[in-house]
């Protein structure tokens, strides 16, 4: 009985020691886990982004402006006298030469007025002849003191009135002749006839709101277009010369784009700048002259004037390498230690998919070409040399 108790006690002590050992191990493991700090995560490497160096180049840019075409001579044909339109000698669109008859107004009332004026002239001439005879009769009588000098003076005054009546009658005859001439309306210049707004039998007059037709000389045409105040300032700065006249001489030839976007075969020359800006639109009008020997252009045509501008030693940046923020254009330039800097640039033109710039960068600067959507100012990158897209032309 005693031996069994001792054996049971020995087993209890053995189990207790094992349990204590396990508990001590758990405590040590817990203390170790609490006392040891986790290892810091390694920093991610800087992103690898394509970069390229900026180089200078020579490029030509184009600017287009809406334009309207007019003949060098574009006149309204209007009647100078009132009457019924008896004849129309031309058809719409016909080419006529200066002096060629266009319209005929019924001239009967004006011929009657001319005949009346001629008759009045004859009457005035007869009255003057009678007055002259009276003067001739009284002159010797006054010299012989048969009649008083007063009668001679009265006769001479009557002669002067008769002569004045002759001059007035002659003026009336000239006016009547001019009015008869106005009944035949002739072409004032060479050109093409526009629409005939009045037909034969219509009553026409000088005060009509509409003209009989329009006559345009389109052997040469004037093409008018407008520049905004900002574009005009740039225009003055881009071309050499002290005055606008000097700048016009240096201005290259311009092209005309027709309504179907085809380019007119001949180039023109800007030869006029308006004297003032339009207060309503804030724009100023320029004029380009184009030859039109085949008459392909007509007054009223529309199109676009294309101005070309050559940029020498200009810096070129891909449009895809820029971002726009509040009307400003930025690029990410690579600075020291491969840090990027958000840099504003000044764009002076566009050619293809590239911007031409004049400020913000210099030759040799590197810019990030892509992958900068989430790039922050001052971030470090790993530059990767891209294909030489920005090399000089």
C-alpha cells in the first residue's frame, strides 16, 4: 500500500515538471514575440520612365483664317433716271466689256424734255437778238442826244438778261441730253454680270433699294480675312521690319483653301492691313491679292487663308509629353539626382504632334516622355533613354 502511494506521487511530480516546462516555454515564446519588433519593408525602387533630351530644329507652322473673296472691282449697276425698263441686253453670268450696253430705259419722256429745252434755247436766243437790236438802235440816238442815256442803259440791261437766259437754256439742254444718255445703261468696267434683279417692263429708279445687278472684275481677286488682336500682335513680332509696310514686304506668299479644302492653284500676297480694329469683333482685316486668269474664283466665294511661318532654332516637344493645367502647359523635366520638376513652357506653334516652344526649356534638357500620370513634383525616377524623337531636323 505504501509503495503504491509513493509510485503515484512520483508520477504526479513527473507530470507537474512536464507541465511547468511547457508553460515556461510558452511564456518565453510570448516574451520573445512581444519584445522583438517586425523587420521594416524595403523601399520600392524608383519607376523607370522614358526620357529624351531637347534639341533645336527648324520648322514651319501654318495658321488658317476664314476668308471671303471679292473681285478687284465690284460695283453695283443702278439707274440714274426713273422709267420703265424697255430692254435687257445681257444675261446673268455673262462677261461684258466696259461701255457695252446692259439695259435700256424708255427714253420718250426724256427726249420730249430735251426737245422742250432746245425750243427754250431758241426762244432765248431770239430774245437776245431783239435786245441787241434795241441797243444798236439807241446807241447813235444817245450819242446825238436825241434820247436820254437812261433808255440805252435799260436796253443794255435787257440784253444782259437775254444772254443769261441763253446760258440757262443751254444748261437745261445739257441736262436733258444727259438724262437721255442715262436711259441707256452701259457697263462701267470689264467684268461678270451678277443676278438680274429687275426684268423687262419693271419700273426702276435711282432710289430703288436694290441695284439692277452687280458687275465684278475677277481677273484678280481680293481675299479678305481677319486677325484677332492677339494674333495681330504676334504677326507684328514674327516678321522683320520697322513699319507694317516693311513687314508686308517680308511676308511670304499665302495659300487659299477653298470650301472643299482643296488648295487654290495660285498663291497670293498680303498687300493691305486695315487702318483700325473693328470695335464689335475686336479684329483687324487684312487683304491678300490672287491672280484669277481662268475666272475660277468669283465674288462671294468663301474659304480659308493659310499663313505659313518658319521657326528657326526652335525647341520641339511632343504634345503627348505635356499636361495642361488652367490654360498652362507643363512638362516634367529631369533635374539633378534624377528628380523631376514640373516646368511650365510657352508654346508658339504646333507642327504635327509636336509643340514648338520658346520658353521654359533649353537645349540639352531632358523631359519625361510618358508614364507621368501619377508623378509628383520632386519624385525620383530611373531615366530610360528613348529613341531620338526630338533630334534636330
